[in-house]
């Protein structure tokens, strides 16, 4: 993981932040394998300048100094010794090589490694990169990391100075992830920079998609969040090619789920549910040999049960299955419909209550599918609307006149 070039006006990778309870926790929450991999990288002669290890032994042996090779051998022995736990590795790193503090790059890599080890540790929200003018603006912006970071830093000055970290996702190779920490330009860098949750956040740019994913909280409406979102929109724009960030109304805890619904792959944009059956037996590569679709085994199934199972498969397709990489933990929809008994009324006599429908669980659409597959499960698959199957590709919206809409700033409704 080679650190990329950052703008000259941004904070340096090698700035050391003194240890606090929060920085120590970054070490102690990682596994032994992750800590040893980071220690090996941080002591590499090519990267050691960015991590500032203190190789002088602590008192009373402060006149002796370890070499890089000797420090590397210590962690190599830790890797071979099964009795050494993650706690022991973290104590060694905090009390020896990095007892003076952790650099900004080290803090960024510790958070990035935790995100890789625990994919569902953060809540991600999608934003649509909407062109302001269709005359000269392509449908999808071109993302180039150094140019984006330089423009973003210029947009945030002079109110904030930033530290940037970028890397390619190890499993989602078409995803570029940026970690951005905002600091005051008038005080030395610290961790965390401020008490605001928007001072440290991740951005993810899927290749070939018109969406960007971020951990900026949807409920955080302070001025810093708004200014950061405006700066992101400015950074992806170019002369005569402007974009605006609009909420994508899709929230999930894993990048895998966001890439499935909002990336550029199969089923993105909400066409995953019933439409996925048309992809069965086909490969995305033109050089691949088409797979043979095996006939279904219907032995032992009654007519009603077989009919219900086929209907569920037709409505859900290959989605709504545990472990399908499309897990959505929460969805909320407002049903704003007129009651049939009051439709004939006029004016104030029209009864149109707002009913909230909230789905929560490890995989809400898989739960709906399980209810539809089970006889007497409480869900009639033929009457389930598309927004309850995940067909619309959103986790929030307003149902009005049996259509999924979104409410505009002026109070009017438009298509989702």
C-alpha cells in the first residue's frame, strides 16, 4: 500500500500526534495479524520516513539504539510465536518504537485497517453526482485522485487544513477510498481533531459510477458538513463541466452492499431483484463460456408450495439471500395514501394519513423474502410492492398514489 502524493498545502504524513486514549485504542482494537502487517510496513526502509519510529531504547538503556533490521526481527518472531497475543504486539508498539506518538499517516492506516477487518463498522451513505447542465457535461465525472485532493484542499482553505489518505479497496478493486481528516489551521494536529463527527470521514469512488459514498452522517447538519459536501462537488467538477451532490437515499453499513446497488456492476441502480434472473447463466466477460443453467428439482413439493417458490424467485431473483453482498440493515418509507372510504370527499374531508414503514435487521430484504417463502408468513408475494423487494434501489422514500417519490425542497414531489 504505497502512499500517494498529496497536495503541498495539506498536512504532511510524517507529523507526529502525541498519544491519547483514543490513539492507543486504535492499536489495541486491531488483531495480531493486522498489527504485525502494519509494523512490517512501517519499519520498511522505503516507508519508514512517514512513520517516525523511535529506535532508541527507553531508560535505563537509552544510550543504545536498535537498527531497523533488529526491530523487524522482533515482529517476525512475534509472528512465529503462537503464545504472543494482539495485546502483546500493541503494547510493544506503544511502549517501544511508537511511544512518542503516531504520525498522521499511521493513524489513517490504523483506521483503514480496522475498516477492512470490520466492513460493517461504519454507516455509509450514497450521493448522486448530478450534472448541472447537460449541454457540455458528461453523465459521469472523471475521477483523478491528485487533482481531486488538490482542488478539495483549495476549497476548504482557509477555514480548515486537511490530511489525506487514499488507497484501493483490497477486495473491491474498482473502488478508490479516501480518508480525510480536517484540522484547525491555528493549532497543532490532534486526534480526534474536534468533537464533530464530520471532522474525520471516508469517501469512496466506484469506477464507472455516477455515485460517491461517504461516512458523513446523514443526521449531521452542521455548517462543516455542508461546506465539505459543497467542496466535494466543486472538486469533481471542471470548467464547463459542473456537478452537484444530491442525496442518493441509500444507506448501508458495508461498501459491498453500496457497490452492488449504486456501483457500475450488475444489478446496480435498483435492477437487482426480479431482473437478475435475466443474468442467470451469463458471464460479464465476453470471453467467458456461458454457464449451463441447471433444471430445478421439484421432487416432493406440492403444487401450491412449488407455485409460491417460483413466484418468490421471479420477484426477488438472486437477491434477498443471506450472504449475497447486498445486505441493507435499515429502510424507512412513508406511505402517504388516501383511504378508500374517504376518496370521495373533497377539501378537508379527504383523509390522507402518513404511515411510516420501518424495516430493520441484518438483511431486511432477505427477511421479507423469508416471509414470502413461508406459508402463512404474513407476506403475499404477488402483492408486495417493488420498494419492499429492493427493486427501487433506495432505503427511503414517500409512497404516494402507489408510486415511490421523493420530496423536493419546495415541497413538491418528483420521481425517486
